[in-house]
C-alpha cells in the first residue's frame, strides 16, 4: 500500500468512519465492515478526505481536463479536491457540478462552475449499484464531454447481481479507469499488519466475506 492509503485507513478507523462488526447492507448481505463516507462531516475531516483524493489523482496516468462532482455528494468532493490538488500538488484544474433541478433564472441550466468540456474526471464517494454513475455519464455526454476516469473513496470489490462488481461493470461499459483511495484488499492487508488485537480479530470475518462475495 502507498503511504496515503495507510494514513487514510488509520484516519477512518480512528474516526469510526470505517467500522467492524455486523452490518446489514441494502443488498441484504451481512457485512463485517461498514464504510460511511457521510461521516467526513467537519472541515478538518473534509480537508483530509480531499487530500486523499488528490493523492490518488496525482498518481493518475490518465489525463483529464475538468473535475466533475455529481449532485449532491459529489459537489463538496469536487470542490475540496480541486482546492487540494492546487495547494498540495500544484495541479490547477477547473471543476464543475450539476444541480438536480435546472435553474430557470440567472445563468440558468443545471451545471455550475467551469464548462463541462473535454475529458472529465468524476469524483464520487462510492459506487454501489452504478445507477447514479450512469446518470452522471448522461449529463457529461449531453454536455458534449467525455468521461475519462472516476475516483472513489472506497472500492468494496464486491460482486453485484452477476460475477462482476459495479465498478468493473462501469469500467467495461464506458472503457474508463475507476481508481480508489482504498479497496477491500487494502483493508485486509491493513488488518494483517495491525498491532492492535481488537483490529486483528476482525480479519478472518473480512476475509471470509471477500471469499464469498468478492469480484
């Protein structure tokens, strides 16, 4: 793992953003861990999250012209990440986001910020069923732009209804790379090397879950 991924895992565990136990997912599966990106809910936590996104993006070989944050969760993510890229990595990229409802006055329209043109890097927290991603791709394409890549905070690396995960389906459908700050495999590796026995005790359950549902 890269240093920023280790630091990210330490942070999310310390702040109970990543928890271990038994959690019933929307799919009905009983998961031994739960990642709640909604708990990045203070200025300092959001700043840390944006720094982590920026580190993941700075490693990209894929070029892009603009950052896009789909409403609503992607809005602060795109803005904060653009700021972190500029201040921490010297990468000054424009960003934009969409409204759920088009504005009928002022500048009008449903897009806010920089023009949505060229190659687009989309920022989101997680991809579950992929429905929201497909809606965002429609917005990007209708603006005449092209989705180049996606960055998420967490890749569960978990099968959907078929043999592939939602992220793998998105990659195949749109021929794009979906990068992440952390993945389920990163969590397993972190637990294997943890010195805290209260963390190590969750390793076997997480590995069994990956074996059963992993993509």
